[in-house]
C-alpha cells in the first residue's frame, strides 16, 4: 500500500541575527539556511498494517505524514501510496485516504453527527443513503446509535471522539493517517479511541500510520514501530523484536515499611538507577530479566510488597535513543 524511497524534505529558514546591525541586514539582504526535516527516509507498509511512527518533537513525523497524504511536496525522493503519487492529488487517491488529527475535528458543534455525515458524503461523492447506513452500522458497532441526531456540543468528549472516528472511516478509506489521535484526552476518552479504532480497523482492514507521544497508543494499537530521530529512521521492527534487541528488562516496584528497609533495597537496586519515593516508602528500578530471580530473593527480605512488570514502552524507547 505504501512505498517510500529516499524521501527528503528541507525547509528554507531565514537566518536571524542579534543587534540592530544584523536586524537591518536581515531585512534588506536576508540570508537563508536549509533545515532538513526528513532525510533519506525509506520504508514500506502493507495492507491492513497498523504502524507506529514515533520519535521526539521535531523528528519529522508530521512532515512525513503531510507528504504521504499529499498536503506537502518533498524536496527529493519518491513515494507511492495506494498506487498514486500523493502530491499529484488525484481525486481517486484523495478518496482512498483519511487524515485524523487529535483536537482538529471535522464535526460541526451545533449540528448532529448525521448532518455532518451528509456533508462528508457529498464531499466524497458517496450516495447519501449508503453513507448514512454505514454511519448507522458503525454507530451500532460502537454503541452510540441513540446519539446520532444529538448536537455535537452537547456530547461528552468520549462520545464526540467516537463520532469523529466514524467520520474518518465513513468513506471506507484504504489508508488512515493518525497524527496524535489522543492528544489532550483523558484516560477514559483514550480507551474509547483504542476500542473504536480496533473495531473499525478490523471491519475495514485499513492501513494505519499512527504518530503519538502517548506510548500507550502504540502498545494498544501497533505491532510494528518505526523510530525516527532528526529526520532519519533509527529503527524499523516489530515491537516484540525491538524489546528483544533493546534487552529483555523488567520493572521492579518495591514497597518498604521503614526507612531502614528502604535504604537496604536502595543498596540492592544501586546499579540500576533506582527512583525513590521516601515518603511513600516506594522504590522502582529497571532490571535485566536474567538478574530478576537473584534480586527478587534479596529484596523480598526487606519489603512488604514487590511487583514485577514489563518495562514500559516509553522507558524502552528512551534506552534505544540513548544507545
């Protein structure tokens, strides 16, 4: 579905100086620098895949999505999305994709979802009856049928996000670009987004590229992750392979009943950069799996509770970038 080869995008940025002389020169004889947002990015994504495209701020995630969706032209390189060159903006290509960005909804607050879906049906040249039937089926799947005629401004955040997702999938897109879909949402609304996306993607078998700073988004929805740093791909692998390559680690969380025992546990965890909450008597550390048994047996003598969890994806990603 998506083939990307040596994609590059440079921005021309006006050079800024300091002092009145530099300001005058920059006004009458401006100088520019080329800043690379995306550098030689290459990857391929098959039909039905849900891929996490992640990295720190400024890594080039949103720029890549804008190129793949035809919003922006690259400086060099090439890509084919669903058989089309995106920036040529062929009408058939635009019908095959959907771009969903958190906090940038397409529902009109004073109208009901049904009214907005009629408008979207006209935009995508869908038969109105077919679009409304599809919206009704999706609403039934997500348990919100009774709200289809309710003004959007009167809905809860979670309900509104469900209808936004229905709008994104209304024209049965083959490819869905999701840029920070849970931005600003509480944990309940995030859970609604995960559930809806899973159901809609299972029904549509769409290809999804997801960017997010919430690692829970990636863990819940994606089996494969592409890590980006400074516009370049750092890693492209299955999430399970990434965990293995980065080292099989576990998170230990111990609860001590005294400061003396907390200090003893801190000594045991000393080589693993422990985080301590002395007021709550808690201490955590990321420990290699092959050392868990020995450390567990030592720690149990001084704590009232010891939890062993899989290393959070956010910690794993940080370690990969450090390496």
